[in-house]
């Protein structure tokens, strides 16, 4: 009676090569992620009156406000500008992350074709 599943005599050479390639890809992805986490993305709103800096790890590291945008009678506008700049900077970080992942997976969408 034949065995179910597995390969007689162990893993074939192609499977070993595939495993090595997957491990190498994983190391490269980890290195790229670490590099991306330290990269900074800067976005501005209100014609440059508000500037927000985030890292690829999606951490806000800096918020810069121009004096003319600080109006005690219009706090809502300042809040909106900060939110807009922060969201744009985070979008930039997401795009950079997606680009790294796409490059690493060869456009497979992060998965394997099986």
C-alpha cells in the first residue's frame, strides 16, 4: 500500500531551494521593514501653515505650526489642518510600505501562488 502524502525519500531538491528562497525573502522583508520604520514622511496643510512628520512605523514625531494659523477664535480650523497633514503623512508612509512589499513579493499581493 502506498503512503499518503509526503515525498518518498525526503524532500525533493526543488522544495529545498524554495524554502531557502522563502527564508531569504523573509530576511530581506524584515530588513526593508526596519529601514522603512526609520524613514520620515512630511506632509503640509493650509499652504504650509501646518507640517506633520511621521515615521514609516506610523509614529508622529513632529508637528510644526506657523504663528498665523494659531487663532484662539478658530481652534476648529487648526484641528482640521493638523488632521489633514497627519493623514496625508500616514498615507505617504502606507504607500512606501506597499511599494516595499510589492517589490519583495513581485506583485503577488503578499501571497504565494499556490
